[in-house]
C-alpha cells in the first residue's frame, strides 16, 4: 500500500527490517509478478531499504568509534613533554 510522502516526512525513518517486511508482503500479494504500479512501489521500497541500511551502518560505526575512543582515553598513558 503506497504511503503519503507528507506523512512520511513527519515520522521517524523505518528500519531496514520493517521495509523488508513490506517488500516481502508486496511480492506475496502480487504472486511474483509485478505490475507497472507495483514495480514503482517496489523500487521506492528498495530505495527506502537501502537508505535505512546505510543509516543503520553509520550508526553502528559511530557507536563503535565512540566505544573504542572511550576505552583509549581512560587508560591512555600521558606523554612526556
């Protein structure tokens, strides 16, 4: 089911798992053959899924970098001047 772009901008982005669930439902509804309209919806969903994956990947890297940096700063020896 297509969503309203105006309402999409007001809510937080969906996770890639949520979008993937909708992609799977679309394929089940269409029986493996996409109409022109369904193909447009599929392309929109794949684009949304890729953006969600990218955002999740960036978040994981940021958390990992922060955790790694925190470990280094707590026990790091001081340099002699």
